[in-house]
C-alpha cells in the first residue's frame, strides 16, 4: 500500500527498525537523557523562545488539546475559537465540556479567516484564542502572523494546534508570541500514533503552575516538573519516544526544520502540478503543505477512496460527516516521493479512462 493519508503515515526505515527492538526500562539515566534530547530538538524546531519547555504526553493529540483547555483556562476566561472544520469544532466541544466560556468564529469550509472578520472581535473581553494552524479537515492554513498580532494587541493567551502543520509549514513560536504549540507523533513526525507534544512559552509555564487542575493524568504541572529530569509521572509510550528521538536526529542530519518544511512543500507542489487537468476542484483558499483536499467534479469522493484502496493499493484520506461524499484528501507527509505522486496520478487517469472519475 502507498499511504497518502494524514496519519499514521509511512515511517522511514530507521524509525521502523527501532520498532522491532525490545523496549528498555525507562526509569534510568539513559532514558532521561533521550527525553531531554527530544525536548531540546522540539524546542529548536518550533523556534520556541527563552525558558520555553516541552512535554511528551502519552495520548493522541486530542488528549493534549484537552489537557491545554483543562490546565490553561478557567470559567473566568473567555476564548475565541477559530472554527473552520472538524478540528476547530473539537476545540469548541472541549470548551463546552469543561465549561470554559467561548465564542466560535465560524468559517465556511475551505475559507481562510480575513482580517476584517477577526477584528470584529478586537478590543473586547476575550482572554485567549484557539486555532488549528492547518485545519486538516479542509487543508486551510490560517495566517498565524495576523493572529499573533491580534493576540498581542488584545493580550490573549494564544494556543496553536500545529498537529498537522508542525514540520510542514514554517512556524516561529517566539516571533508569533504563541503561548502553546501542540503536535503529535503520527503526522509529519512520521512515527506511530500514541505520543503528543505540548510546547509552552515561559508565560504558559507560569500560567499552568499557578492554576489548579482537577485531573491526575492530564496534569501539566506534574508533567512539566518530571520532564525537568527527563521523566514522566506515569509509564510513557517508551518505544514511540525512542522512535521520535531517531526521527528528530534524522531531520537534523537532513538539514533541520526548514529543510523538512521545504521537502513537504515540494511534495505538495509536485502533486498539485501533476493533477492539473484532472476533474477535481481544490477547495482550500489558502492551502497548507501537509494535505490537499480534492472535490471530484463528477464522481463520489468516498467511492474514489474505496476504489483506490481496493483496486490500486493506495490509501488516501476520506472526509467524515457531511463532507464524506464531497471531499477526500491526499497527504504529502511521511516517507513519500514524487514518484509516489505519479503513481497516484496514474491511478486517477486510469479511473478517468474507466469513466469512474
Ligand atoms: C490529527 C489532528 C488532531 C488530533 O489528532 P488525534 O487523532 O487526536 O491524534 C488535532 N488537530 C489537528 C489539526 C489534526 O490534524
């Protein structure tokens, strides 16, 4: 199978080979050293500022989104949620569950947030802003610089879900003055699912340390405390953390974060050029590098997903809910090549010849 989904994606040979080894015990100096090295690389690649910190949560990235809501906000906050798809809605749902006051800025599928619309919320009583930098369900990349300026002007605690954009689109946490960055192991990091990562600005660390959290497992104060010595309060996904270590060093060896972003960008560009002339509509007004959502003009999107899987040995990503028959997505992350793009495009051409596209 060639995997064009958005996670889990194809891992490199080196990452894969670690997965076949016996796991070490983790309350050791050696494992602590790996965890501290992981933190160092994550801070470097997110371009986090002075005294920033990172923790490694054993849960999927939704767990980290929830932990951030639980540990950084209270009923006295009032948040702005940029809601342009499934992941924006997830932040809104989390605010509902944890009874954090919020207002959703609802956007049509595929549309970016314009400055005029954002500034309708300027100078009000908001205290924080939540955004999925790449709204992966529609592949829209929001203008984080615009959001960062807005947050600075309005003194908002700025949370960036970069689950699918970290290492795929450039991100400078310090320059943006972002307070939180969230990512996960199974997207551009191209490791198995199970670990998600939270980066904290200095201000975010202070905030977490002075708020009370009613949770044992999702307590970021204790995560931060233990990570000071490269440990976690409970047994982490040891194997995935070792794979992440190998992968972070692989990125370093291949030229660092900017090079990785460029590689994903070229993979996306190559695909978008190759599908010109095929009966698809690109729906994203401001396309992120990680994924291309396609609307087939004269076929059912979900049927194409199934046919590619069953007849061509290719996985692409279906959309859920009301978009299932309208849209599917082609990922550009993981160990994919331009040749893989050509294989997928040939399958599209074949479907067209057969009158199925
Ligand atoms: C994949 C993704 C998540 C969460 O994914 P999990 O399934 O919880 O790992 C959150 N936000 C965005 C933008 C994503 O792409």
